[in-house]
C-alpha cells in the first residue's frame, strides 16, 4: 500500500507562498528561514544548537538517503524548527543506520515540507534576505497562517543561548589531565568538546549565565566561549562575564557566537547579515600565514570590519572571508586570546581548520609553561 501523500505549504514573511508535500511531524512550524549548502551531514546540521528555532532549507537535492544514526548528532536533540527540501527519502541505503529520517523527524516533532523548487526558494532568500517563515502540514488557508506568522519574533534582538545551554555544569575528559578549560555553553557542539578532549584538555562546561566567580572556583587554566544561536548584542550577561574573563589574563578561545561575544566585549559592533553564511564550503584566508581554508560556517550575525579596524592598535584581523570580505577571525596583539567566526571542528565539514584547537592548547602551555608531560605535543 502506497504511503499517504499529504499537502504542505510554506509561507514567507514577505507573503510568498510555496506549495509542496508533507513529511515528518504533522503541525505548524515557525522561525527564521535559512539555507545550508552542505551536501552531507544533515543530521549534524539538524542537531546543531546554533540552528535553534530556525527553518532549514537543504540545498542538496536528496535528503534522508542515508538515514539517521544516534552517534551522528551535535547535541541531545534536534534543534531546527522545521525542514525544507527537494527530494525527501523515506528509505535509506546505509546498513549501519538506526532509523529513517521520516521516523527521526516524527520522534523529534519536526515538521517538513518537500517537493519544492529549492533552487528558486534559495534564490528568493538570497535576493530578499533572511526572514521569518512558517510551514504548515494541516492548515492550507493562507489568511490564518499569516496571522500566526505575524506573532513570530524577529531574530534581531532575540536571546536564545539560554534556551539551549546545559542546565548544570558537567565534565569532559580525564580528570588526571592538568590542562583545565572552562567552557561557557551558549549552545556548544559535541564535536567541539571532542576536539578539545582529543588534545588532552579537561573541559568543564558551564551554563551560559554562569558567573566568572563560579567558574574560577574550579581553577581553570583557560576559557572557551562556544557557538550558539540568537543575537549576540542581546546577551548582556555574557558580555559582563567575558569582560572579567579577559581581565583575568587567562587564555581565551571563541568560536562563532563566542567570537562575536568576545568582539563586543572588546568594543566592536555586530550586525545582522543579509542572509548569513551556512554550509561546509566557505573559503577563508588566514592572513597570518597566507593559507586558504575551506570552512564550515553557520551564522547570521557578524562583527563589523569597520569597528575592528578602530582597535588596530590592540587587535589584528587574522582571517577573512574570501566571498564577501567579512571578519572571520581576530587576535589580540598583547593578550592570550583569539577567536574565529567559522567552525574549525567542522561537524560536518572539512578539517582544514582543526589546527586552531592545537594553537589554543599551545597558547595555554606558553602562558603557564609546560603544564604536564602527559599532554606534551
């Protein structure tokens, strides 16, 4: 017996309507619409906390063809609000798979619309910019859906990190290792923790609103500021904590949202991008060594290049995006801190930039001397 074909509708904030078919959970999903240009790694993308509350367009034509696996996730559950794709595969070809994408979406209550012209949809978003959107698999009348969509808050000014952070501190790594890193969890990915752990760093992950005094009780050697969702300018609590972290003189490494928080703390400004950078094929140039890197990215906000240049006495641009010349990283000239906008852990994505975790470890060892023979390079 053939499966039931259900209709679905996608409504954009500018009034545009796209019709398609429904998959996954039945209902209505709302959030800011964005697109990811990666060809693989859809499960890692769906579980990335930086995508919390967003409707994801996958630009690759086939989604679901290799199923879902419990080990291929970046957090405890699915973070996206809804899914848009061209061809949705209810069957999978990989033998070592736990379940189909259809069952995975149903289990996680994620609404999906497929059989759309995603090329036309992505071009529309590129031209018009990021906007709120709504997927409905039950209601097809546009008027009541417009009313629902009008109540969805804009991403600009929206604080989301506190919604995805850990409820209580937890440890990652061997307690015998002597390099201790306190990580502020704004939506930290599992693969970031794995990279830090693989280099002999014991990490204690703290909730986003943890105080500097609380983290200092653990006596960490360094701090890590994680990725996460939402508008960094709305996170006053994080700026206050980051100020004290920097004043401590301890090494600091920030990724994505953590990079933006560090920049704001040092006096820079952020802005909401027209459409953001999301995918695993974004070219970046390392200005410190002249090398190019193919990077994984996921962000809708960025640090202003103009505001960074105002602090050129103390700060230096370390990485730049080769597509649009936006800020991809900076270093402090006298203090042990640096950050990048992209994702060097690359889950999913290329491994060109994983050296940054080694540089963080080396920075810690330089500040403190050789911490332990156990973790010598």
